[in-house]
C-alpha cells in the first residue's frame, strides 16, 4: 500500500477484494506491505463520504477471521499508517518513521488518532505526533508497542510470524480480537456478557470435539 496516495475508490475496492479472498479462503494470513506518506495538498479530492468508506474498509480489515501481518518500510503515513494500525502483527525495517499525515496546518483527524491513542503505551507518549505531526522512528514505535519487531530481514520475520500463528484463524480469532478492541471503551458490566458468551461458545466447541 502506497501511503503517498490519498484513499481512492480503487484502493477501497482493492482492500475489499483482499478481504473477500481472506474470508473465503479461511486460514491464510493477509500480508500488507506499507510505505510512503502523502505530500501537502493530499486531501484536495477527498470527501466525507469517501473517508467514511475508507474507514469502514479498514475496520473490515481489522476484523478479518485470519491473521493480518504488516511490513512497514521507510516513512509510513496517511493510508499506510491507517492500515498498519489495523493489523495484528507489525514488522518494521530500521528506516521506519511513523508520520501522521498533515492537512492544512493541522494533523489529519481521521481514525488514525483514535487507534494511536488506543494502542500506544500511554497517550502522553504520542501527544506530539497526534497534535503536531512529529514523526516516530522505529525505536520509538517499538517502545510504544505500535510495531512488534524491527529487523533488517522482514521476509524472515514474516515467515516466522506465519509459522507462529498457524492454526489461529476463523471466527474464534475474530471474536478474541473484538473483545480486545472493545476493552478500552466498553465498561466491565457491558463487556461481561460478551466474554461469557465467548466462553460458552468455547466450552461447547471443546466439548463437541472431545465427544468425537
């Protein structure tokens, strides 16, 4: 994914197609290669409707019933940063810089700010990035848990991630990811029902497997 280009209907359709294949295939991880950050004026052809569709397709990527793995290289901003923060496993090269996209005199106020605040190890640590567009280098991104690994050989890291997550796919993975995503915003009393339902589902599944 080229972060240097704004979201377009074609890009949205491409991600939707990937999601279609992932949902149909079942089990195969989705690997996303990311780089680039938009230049000044990149929002010129955006509309609220297009941004809404972009955010919805990212949410679909975030909820896939299979592992999603990102490989980020160099400056990574705009759509590339959006997609990075929607994946499960994030592998970066040492040249990585997370660069919040700028509009006219301010950072872009998309859901990237929401994901940064949810996922970083402390909102204070990403305040300057969110407010002023200050880039985060690979070491900072790793320390903030925005990436999982920094390596000179991403191909080896991807292969290891694929092997490590083999067998983790399907509805059960999607349910656990959703419980994790909801943990920051859903109160305990409201979350309890969803967790109990997931536990009940797991007990029924394991009991059925034991009976066969």
